[in-house]
């Protein structure tokens, strides 16, 4: 079985690749953008199966099909909401909801094998899926509003160096060396922050990649981060997150 992964988040692509390896499937390519994918399809034999992320770094993955007719079965990998996923089912397109579960991946592969064995073709209405997905693209939070006395202050996401938890409260630390309390927990921020910009390095900290001034080796195979302005405490990348952190900054 020839398989390729089209996914712009490198840690997610690597994780999916490892999961496929555990099922004795070796992806022949991992692509990260619409442009890269179109070029690849122009110059290579099309695979049996695509694992296709919806939102790529340079646009929606549907744009690949605007440029080239792809003769492959597709399993979408997505974080979209339930009604959009229903559309996939109606169009006979399989999907895996992120973060991908190993058991669900195996079921999807088995489903594809049955379809392939029966020599049937999965047909989907590309235009219908475009119409459904374009309005529902996931948008990440652009700013946070904090209360200062009787006033409300808007803080742009670009001006936030890190989020951190302290005394069961969540704080913003800004490029202006100011702290502000917010109502969200760090767990809630996972759905609000762009994973290309912010990464949770430990149970206590989310950091902005643009705020990292230096990265230093630390004890027990950990890493210490030096930010441009934040000096209130040491920011340590926990040992279990070091590998994914290195992939994130790559």
C-alpha cells in the first residue's frame, strides 16, 4: 500500500508517521503545503491513499485538487466541528479527528482495505466540501481583553511573550513587561492559540516562539528557555516535551 501524508504541522505529521509504522505502513512522502503537494503529484505516481489535513500553511488542501486531478483515496485529518464531519460521511470520505487515536486509525485503514479489495472508488463532491469548510476554518484568538480597575484593555497576541499559571490563576506576560490575569486556564488556551506560534513547554508555561531569545541545555535532558523580557522565573521545557519542542521550533 502506497501512502502519503499531507500535513503542515510537523509534529503531527511525525506522530502520524510513527502510528502508521506501527501498522507496518511506511509513508512514501510527507508533504506540508498546497504548492509542495501539487509539485509532488506532477512528478510522481499517485499513491493508493492520502492522509490529508484540511488547513495547510499556504491554503486549504482542497486547492490541490483545483490544480491537479488526484487519483487516490483520501482520509481527512481534521479538527473541525461535528456538522462538518457529517458532510464527510455523506460524501463517503473517511476522517480522523485530531488528535488522532491509534484505534481509530487502524479502523480507518481496515475500512480502506475493504474498499480497495472490493474495487470500488470513493467519490466525493469536492465543491460541496469546499463550500462547507471555507466558512468554518478554525481561527485562533487574535487578542485578549483584560480588566484593569474599571477599564478594559485589549492585548494583541503579538505582544504576549508567554502565558503562565500561578496560584491557580492564569497570567499573561507582555513585551511591555506587564502581567495581567485572564479567566482562561492553560488547558483552555490549547484550543485558542495558534500552535505554530505558541507551545506548551510544561504544565505551567505556554511560550511565544517569537519571544525566545535563547535555548540552554538543562539538567535531566531538559531545556531552559530565555525570553526577551520575562525574568520572573525559570522556564523549563519538561523532559517529556523536549522532543516535540525541538520539532516545533524546527
